[in-house]
């Protein structure tokens, strides 16, 4: 478990003396005190057997961990389980990551570089731990061939609810012989998605008690991955011996400039940001973390998205602060555990997680009724991408995505809801919202991103509200409310004041089909129905 120090005589952590070096040392000590992977009482409910066979063939020559969502060694239940199997069988342990068709999960060089730089650190760590690491340009079929040729006794793989990783997984299973067991480990969620619920949950209040009742079982400390005792090498095809060569094999979907986030990729950089959050921003969480003009969020989502840090590690360390910041800790853990794991639930049990068919019936109906409502402003995808709208707050949010690779959590809701208001249809709004989020944000292309867009546009995990034009019964957000609550001038000044084409320097761009009418005219045409 977490064991942050130093503490005072009453047992409370002395926050001002918790340096980054001491924090990182505390994390290492907590792993060591929990034990080693082979001796730790591993909870097999974290696992799901995907193959027909569960038993490892005698005289096998290795266990393979196929990494694709959890890009880290420590605090990773999947490799903890894989090392446990390998030590029991007294055989080598191998890790592989394949970048074939990587653009489906990492659509720009911005994303791909963050991934590769993290994998470089993993390769180095694996070498120190006597674990073979292989970066491959292989399909599922190629990977199956490698497993058979190298007499691998069993495969451990990550869990992801998204379409592309599941397709890769299916292609591997299709090609592998039945005698080779494949075990999936949910190392992303604290409570495995299949344990938390066996169906799609409509709201946070429905999944919260199901997760909460299982936390005592699953929110444990992590055992440490130690140097593996059994050495070996695999004969592989399509290996990428130099990481720089990966760029020649990668075709980005979109050309987006790279950005630097925090101390960069990797677990140590992620833990450095976690330390900063705990000692600087946690005290404000839930009070000013929604204020875009402040900087009091955790900023951990890029590392969580790329699997470079564990949400469970974040939860353990933040939980250890509840004697100092009880309300703030509870608020953050609600977001990190319940809300985040709700998004995996949605994407896992709803095959239409990225289109309007994934919305509830009431939401589909209300959006259909208001689909033809006239829009005052209609922008192209390119205008939105370049932050060329009439709304300086929206432009500032898009500029933050463009220049930093992330949008403030509260602003992202406003940003996405305005896309519904400024596009030709809900379907187009979903398309544009996902494209903008996945193209520019380092925490895009993940369940949180999909659900964020679907919540904003389709009311996923929400209820019906007062009916109005365009939105129907979908929750609405308005600019003057933001200005009343927060210092939006400060936010806009920070990320760039920009209106249509910067009217002070150039003529304003004319958005598609502008509609000129007064507020009174719009009010007369407003639909007056009771919200459900």
C-alpha cells in the first residue's frame, strides 16, 4: 500500500517536506514491502481466459506478455501475472509491443512520439530486469507465428474495450493453436470491468455502489517486478532494432506538431506530475479545479491514457493524503475511479460507443427532432481546428489543445457542446468532436475521450433537461454562465485571444450559412416542452 512520509506525531503527512525524491522513494519502498510478483497472493479475478486451454504445455520456452495498453513494467498487474507464471514454470519472460497499424490508436506523430519515448524507457528497464523486450512491426497473424515458432507456453495480454485493440486480439486468437493459453488481465481499472458490472450502466450513481463494494478486494498495493531468474531469446521476424526506424514504418493520419507535456513520457515523469499534484494542487481539488483560469487539475491524463502510470497507484498515493485533505481526496478519487471506470464500462458493453446509435433512446429521439433546427453559426472542421470562430473562449480551448495537447477538463465540456451548436447535425458534431479530440489531445483516442464527446453531444450518462433549439433535451452550456463563474479573461489571455480570422489584422472569415436574427426572434421560435 501507499506509505507516504514524513509524518508528524499524529500520523499526518507533512506535505511541505514531501520532496519529489522522497515521494519516488516512498513508492519504491511500498512495492518492496508488498513483496515480489511470484510470492504475492495474486487475485485471479483480475484475469479472464480467452483461449479454450488454461494449462501451460510442459517444456515450454517462455511466457510472452503482449503489451498494448499498459506501457509500464512496475504497477502493472498484467506483467506481474506473466512473471508469476514464468517463475512457476522456470522459463524466460518476454515482452513485445507491435506498431503495425499504430495510426489507428496513435493518429499523429504527437501521439506516436509520446508512445515511443515511453517504450524506450521500458526497453531499458526490461534489460536491467533480464526480461526480453521486442518492438515489432507485426500483425496478429505474424505474432501467432512467432509464438508457435518460439514454443511460447502462454500469452498474457492487456484489456482494452476499444474496437481496434479487440480486433488485434481476435486476430491473434484466430491464428493461435488451441493448446496455447491466452489470459487477459485488466490492469487499467482498479476493479476489473467484468467484475464491476456485467452490463452497460447508464449513470455514475448506478455503477458507484458496484465499484465501491469491490474496492477493498482490489485496491491493494503492488508487488515489485524483480530481476527475472531465467534468461532466453526469441527468434523473431519484423523486429525493429532501432526505435528511430519506427517512424519510417508509421504513417500518421494527420500532420500535427509535437508538444512537450510535463517532464515528458514515461513512468517517472508521470510520477513526478503525481507528486506535483499531491503537494501543490490536491488541496484545491473540488474547489477551484473546475476553474479554467486556475491550474489546479491533476494533468495526469496523458500518462494514464498511454498506460505509463497506473490509476491504482495514483489512487493509493492520493488516498494516503485523506487525513490532510479528506474532501479533496474523495472528490479526486470519485473522478479517478468511478467516473473513469464508467467510461470503460460504456465502451466495453456498447459497440456504438463512437456514434449516435450509442446514445439512449430519449437522446436519439430529441436530437432527431431538432436536427433541422437552424444554426446561427455553422463552421467547417478546418475552421474549428484553426480556432477561427466568433467565440474567444472556445478558440482559447482549441488553441490549448493545439499548443499543449490537452484541454482543461471543464472547458472541454463547453468546447464540445458548442460543436453540436455550430455543426450541421448531431452526427457531424460527433465526427468533428472525436476528430478534434483524438487529433490534438494526448489524452484522446481513449474511453474517457469517447464518453466525453458522447456526454456532451448525446447526453450519455446524463438525463434530459429543459428543451431548447438544436440541443433538444441535451444539457446546454452558455458563454455568459462561464464568464459569471470564472475569470475567463485570464483563461483567454493565457491561451490566446483569437476571434474570426483575428479581425484586427485581417477581414473576418464568414462561417457557413450565418443566420442573422435577434435574440427576441430566437426566443419566439424556441420550443416549449417540459423536459423529462
